[in-house]
């Protein structure tokens, strides 16, 4: 499936399992995302995200969001939207 680069992981929190992502593209809940890095290869459905600790349904380029992820990822990993 084609992938579109939409951001980069800027932070990771183990509890809850959340990644901070700086967006270069738009995303919304329900999108299928993939996070790839040196040791990371995750694919999942985006169920929830937050901007400034408030839940949002969509976010655009230039926004910093927190997204729930299924497993560990690392700063610098690239985030893709699977289309």
C-alpha cells in the first residue's frame, strides 16, 4: 500500500504509550499510520490524539500532536499515512 510521509516522532512516553509527533501533513482519527525507524516498524489505526492535552479529531501540518501507539518508538522515527 502507498505511504505518505506526514511527520516525525519528537518524543515517546512509556506510560501511557504515547508518541509526540511534529506533523508535516494532515491526519485524522481513523487513519492508518505507520511508524518506521532504525528498529521500529509499527502499523496501526489512529484511535485518538491530543493537541495541548486536549482531544482532537484532526490536525494539520506544523502541529505537534500526541498519539497513542501500540508499542515503543523512538525520536527521529518517521510517521507515514497508509493510503
